[in-house]
C-alpha cells in the first residue's frame, strides 16, 4: 500500500489536496481513485467550516463515499485469492489442521483419488465466494438507499 499526493500547484488544483490510497496489482486505481477524484473538495471544506475534525470529516464525508469502491476492491482481491494456486502453494506450511489451505487440500484429495472430497472442498470455496459477493452486493444496495446524491 502506498500513499501518494500531488505536489505541483496545478495538480493540486485539479485533484484537490486529498491523498490517494492505492493497493493491489493495479494499484487500486480501478475502484477507489476515481471516487476520490470525483469527490468535491467543497464538501470537505463545508465539514471543516461546520466544525468537524479531520477524523469526523473522514468518517462522515469521505468514507461513506468510498465504501462501495472499497468493498468492490475487497471482493476482487478475495476472488483472486480464492482462485490463486501458484503463489500460495509455495508459502503453505501443510501442517495438518494448522496451515493447510483449500487449494492444497484439493490437490491432496485428487492425488489420493478422492474426487468426492476434492469436489466438496471446491464447492465450499465456491459457496463461500458467492456468499461474500452476495453480502457485498446487498450492502451496496442498502448503502445506495441512504446515500444522499449531491
């Protein structure tokens, strides 16, 4: 994760002086950055004028605006981690009931010709992924109802 801030006066005028938090392989640019760029600086100034601290401004102005984008980024990262096998298999400790990971369990079951067990683990991973995506979509639909459009 890195925090960047525009330094030139013209960049400050264009992007306002908000830091941009990026993470992930694409830098998080596809989810959080456009939302932060579209967030009007006047809203933050109005919160400060009304006496809000920086923490209150973040929690009541900025965070509600970027929450759906953060959840989308979380869902994308989770989906990628569930499907990732190559890099994760090298760091798995493979200690029974301690550091076994689901992709490794699937491979072990397949090597033992336990196709039903491998399918069961895969179905549980798939169900977990669908549940997380459903929860995120429900939360985004709920938050859209209570978000004030400016």
